[in-house]
């Protein structure tokens, strides 16, 4: 009779410990807009808009015909729709102070999430160069190679 | 012979069924969606060049493997991402899988003209640094549906 509550209490304590630990992983709202999801996940995972400030998304969307060395141009209607979605969900949308703004200088406009100081703090010292060169990873843009649930917004600690 | 209403309905239903079957068989014999799209490019190629003499799957295969220059340095050839054989799964530079380009491996390809045009626009610019001609597009598609 006493066993059941003891076990469940232990489970609760463990889950609290895990969820409050700094290494438990992070959650972001997954990309919910249908057009953004379809178009932005054609070549890579649809990165969550909270990972860059508005000015970064503006710069990226302003140069889709040379998107990191590829032509990713869209028809004007879809491009505008996606840009609007990114603007209202960016790290600094509506005066928000999202995690990805931490350590970012006001004068910089990173166009890669991997160039942000926050991303760097979480990866640069911990991940050896050979991991990025592994053919199963191939690129720092391939979040899901390690964070399997990245596309649904959950980045577990590896 | 008395034809009962039930028999009449049966006979009518049979006629309808046979007609539907005949029409769909004829349609299949005319063209697949991919062949319709290629026919559209043939019309365009004719209007671009009066000497147009049809598409060639072999020429499309050569085009697929070529390193034409003029495009972006990261993507010198179609094969950069799609691998040397269209039967293989490819990978984008960001590491995402691309279903094989060969129709035999990915049967739902080449049915949506808008999608085809979007990717020709992007990838011809990325690999060749210019738009592809209707001749090149038709050759390429002829190659992919033959694979």
C-alpha cells in the first residue's frame, strides 16, 4: 500500500530535478505557419524564428536569390507571407528579450543562428570539429542530426 | 422477352462502367502527367528555336552530370546534391535528404508544373548561373522519367 505513493513521489522529484537542471534541453514553439514550414524546410529544417532578431530575418529574406550560396527565391506573395511570420515571432518581436539575444551586440546582424553568441556558448567548446565534419551531420545547420526533435521545437541535451 | 426495370438498370450500369473503363484506358494511352508536362516544354522549345528536333534522355543525362561553370562555387553540378546517379538519395548542403530524382524511385515527381518551374529557376541559377532553356528542361525531364 505504501509502495505506490513512494515511487510516484520519487518520480516527481526526479522529473523536477531534471526539468530544473540547466542541461535538460530547451523548448521553442515549432514553426506553425504552413507556408513557412513548407518552404523553409525544403532544404534544411525550418528553424524557429525565435532564434534570430527581426533585423536578421529581414536581411535573410532580402537576399533569397543568394541564400548561403544557393538560389532559394520564392514568389513575392509567399516571400512576404513568410517574412511577416518571422517578424512577429523573432527573438525581439514586440520588445521581447529572447534567449538568442544574449551577448549579441546591438550593431551585429547575424544571418546564421550558429553565429550568435548564445548558440556559440552552447556548442563551441563542447562539440569537437570532427563532429561537424561527420557525414551524418554534414553541416551546423543540421540540428536534427543530434537534437532529434529539433523540428518540433525540442532541443534535448546530447 | 420482357425487360424488367431491374435488368434495365443493370444494363445501363454496365454501359456506364464500360464507357468509363474505355475512356480511362484511352487517357492512359495518350499521356502520363509527366509526358503532358514534357509536351508543354516541347511547344516552348519550338517557339524558342525553329530547329528544335525533340528531346533526348541521353542529352539530359549528360546535362545532369556536367560541370558547366558559371554558377555558385558551392554547387558546380546537379550531382553536388543529387549524387552521380539519379537513383540515389541525395543530400542538400544543409544535410537534409533529397528523394531520388529518378521517376522509378520517386513516382510522384514531375506532376506539378509550378513546382518544376520553381526548382528549375532556383537550381539552374545555382548551378549554371542562368535560366535553363526549354530544350535543356525537356532533355532533363526525359532523362529522369527514363530512369
